[in-house]
C-alpha cells in the first residue's frame, strides 16, 4: 500500500511539474533567484524524497529515537 501511495505521489508531482512552465522567484535566506517553476518543483520533490528515504531507513535500522527532556 505504501508503494502505491509513493507511485501516485510521484505521478502527481510529474504532472504538476509538466503543467507549471512559468518562471518563479525563489527566495532563500541569503538571496533570491528567478528560475523555471518546474526546476523548483523538481528540486523540492527530490529533497522530499531524500528526506523520506532517510527517515524510513533510520527507523528500519533500529536507531534509537531522540529522547525528550
């Protein structure tokens, strides 16, 4: 079930990227840049996938959870 959700999310992201072809201004802490919106969406999707992969990998390796004070 989790795999199906990941595939559906990836398909939706690709469709969204293909539809949004305009340029957008992306602001960072130290400045801003104007680039095609599909580039910004692709980078955001890739970073989200990487973070999700790392979180699942950490959980599956049995790493200890962070302790609350």
